[in-house]
C-alpha cells in the first residue's frame, strides 16, 4: 500500500512547512490547459429509466432550474465591512481564545482585523468560484465518458447548473465585494488530477463526492452564519443544486464500486484520501496572509488554534465521510480509508446521513424561486 509520502509528498499530514511550500506560480495566467486522457463513450442503448434513482434526479433537475441573472436580488446594497463585522461578532472573531503574544498579530487593531476579514471573505468565495469552474469542466467530462444514458442525461443538467454557479459567484465577487483571488495551489493540483485521470468513475469520485461534498457542507455553514441577504439567497439556490450533484455521485458509484476488486478499490481509497488532504490544506489561506504582509508559516499555526476555524474545517467533511462509507470506501482493504480519515480527525461524521438519502431536504420549495 502507498505511504503518505507516495500520495501527498510528505510523511506527516500536518507538516505545515510542506503544506505552505505548495504555491501557485501562475497567478497571472488567464488560461490553464490540462491534458484530458479520457475516451468519449457513446451508448446506443437509449432506454430511459433503467436506473430509476438517476432518472428521478434528472426529472427533478429539469424542474429546479433558476436564473442567476433574474432570480437573485442584485439590487441589494452590500456593505462588505459591515457584513464582516457582523460575522465576527456572531462567531467571536478569529482571535478569540488564541494567545497572540509575541506574534505579528499581537498589535492588530480593529481596523486591521476588519481588513483581514474582508480579504478572507474575498479569498473564500474566490476559491468556491474556481471550484465551481472545475465542476463545470468535470461534469462535461462525465457526459462524455459515463457509459449509461440516464447518467448522461442527468450530467447534462449539472453542466448548466455549474455554469450558473460560476456566473453568480463571479458577479457577486466583482459587483458586491472587493475583488477576487487566483486559485489556490492545492485546489488547482486536485482539479488537474481529476481532469487528467482517464477513468470515468474517478471524475465522479474526485468531483461529485469529494469537491462537491465539501462545497455542500461549506455552503451550508456559510448560509447559516451570514447576515447578508443576497449571499444567503445565492447560497440557498446553489445548495439545492449541489445536493443533487453529490447524490448523483453516490447513486452512480454505489452500483459500480460494488463490483470492483480490492486492488481497484484501494486505488479509489487512496485517491479519496489524497483529495481530502489537499482540500483541507487549502483552507490555511496562505494567499491572504501573504497579502496582509504576515509570514504564512507564523499565521498557519494560529489558524489551527482558532476554535471557529477548527469547527469549520472539521464540518467540511460532514458530507464526504458518510458518502464514502455508503460507497464502501471506508472499510475495504482492512479499513484503510477509515484509518486515514481517523488520522485526519474526521471519522466522527461516518454515521451522519449520506447525501443519497438526504438530498431532497435541500431542494427548493414551490414558490422559493423569486421569479
């Protein structure tokens, strides 16, 4: 079996120096090319509904489309500094319960913390925007590579969903906030790996289960915390789509993974672990600290002490772990992935509801779309 060094390039998953050593060296590029090694698969079996669960998702998706341009109240005035201040007040602030003595943050005043909160919000939503474009590309690849017509039908609706998500996050960042950040290096590496892999199920696993699963949990957390009405509604709409997307991955892979050998499953377990580590590593926000003139190595240790950050980073896996369990990934090969998720400190979510069971609770109710 592969070691941590083989999979993530370091023995200790919490090695801050190694994590922060991964940086984006192409921050000025506008176009990024990745080799797509997959085969395009046609199917001449057009019988709709052979996979009833996927067919139900497809029918639900067709009636759940919303228009990002007209269904959101873009005339809402957004005072970003006030939003950040409200969020800090509700959460207790980044510096609550942390000893900042002897650090560059010791003498930060309220103005400096507010500046950090603004940059942090810009960074966070920027990374979700980049991740949504990754989902756009990957779902188009699923349409191309999955061998089942029911899956092709549903994936085509997700392509439209993801285009809409990229559109609304970009518009919110550009018109309501104060700029966006380039893609984080850890996220970029993960998206590259997902696109480059030739196996159709790896696109599902990397994007639908891991990236989208994390996004669904993060959007739920942000939706609960934010006091800003436009962002709250935007996140509600996006979450209704994301839940279907993750369920699509769970329902598709459960059938396929039940027939894989232990060796094939181990490759999927290793990929899931590698993806989990990379997604966790990106939330150290090293680009924000760089912009604030603080050494990320100093700041990262403080980030890991912040109770709200610890809770947020832990909760990000509340969808991923039960979905991996539903797919049989936790316990094949002598519980390999269970051990790795224990090492990451997220195994406590294993018995939470999987998204294949709970996605309908996220769906928009009749009349909830503004138009």
